[in-house]
C-alpha cells in the first residue's frame, strides 16, 4: 500500500471520528479521541494517507521523562494486514526520539488480545498492572526501549 505520513490536522481528526467504525469496528473509542492531542502534540500525532484518504493514525506525545506514549493507534479495515500499523509505530518512534524519547509506552485492556499480540511482535514487554485505570481495572502496559528496528 502506497501511503504518506503527515502530521494530523483538525480536519483529519474530524474525518477519523466520522469514519470511526472503519477503524474500531463495534468498539466505541470516540471518548478517547481528544482534539487537544492533535492541537498540542502535533509532531507525534500522525496520519497515514492513501489516495487522499486517512487509512491509519497514531496519536501520542513525549513525556517530560523521555517516554513516547502512544495514546491511540488504528488502521482502517481495508488497510489491515499491510504492515501499516508497524509503519505508524515507526513514524511515531522517530518523532518521539526527535523530542528526546528513549522509550515507548502504550496500554490496552487484557481482553484486547490482538493489540497484545501486535505489541509483542514489535518487541514490547507486556505487563498486566492491577488498578492501573482505577480500582479493579487492570490494564496491560507495553514498554520498550528505542530505537525501533526498521
């Protein structure tokens, strides 16, 4: 798939929300999409375009402690299995490194076995952390050092 990677715009953000089911299926993840991410962390909020359409995106930021935190990453249903998720992570990692990041971090629910398998394939350690998202809410925390292998 021939894609370009660009910094996300507010228009891209609204297009992603309008096309939400193509990225997330039945899971309603709209509440995790924060426009402030795109407005405040532009270099680490990226979209992948093919044919002028957004086919994938990653929204994240670099923490003051030097961790590139991936808040959301998604590929559209017709772009899955093409390696686009890996490319998005690679582009995010480079942007985070440019801001001083030396490690990456992301989280998911223990039920999201697809995300866990994907992150493991990228070399992330996957650690269940009880109460991470509040009392009784275990989350799987992904961590790995930078750089990512190309």
